[in-house]
């Protein structure tokens, strides 16, 4: 039975997908996903530190009065995505 190592868990916490972890571990994606669930990880709520950083930067820039278009250019995501992050719950 495949066992996740601390290295695999660290990869997950840095935002790696099950597919990428599986390639490093030399097993199938399904095997890694099964092991993650067995250890209690929520596969639908994968940590995404890069996106969290982009959201924090977007919020900070918006508080400084920077326009959505300029935030989009600085952060590297579309204006529509920036709007989703900064205006959660607004249908559009």
C-alpha cells in the first residue's frame, strides 16, 4: 500500500496537484488521491499559495486606490478574475 511521505505532504501544502505528486512518487494520480483522502486531506480545497499571494496583493493595491485594470497588469490575472476576488458574492 502506498504511503505518503512528509515530502509529498509538503508538496501538497505548496500547491502541487495529485497528478504532479504522483509523477514524482512514481505511482498513479488515483493512488495519490486515495492516500490523501485516507490521511484526511480535502482534495476540493487544495492549498494554493500562489493564488493566495495574488489575492492579498490585489486587495492591498485596491486599498491604495489602484484601478482594476492596473491591478490586473501588476498581478498577472485578468480583470474579470481580479473582480471575482475583490467582489466575492457579486454575480456577473
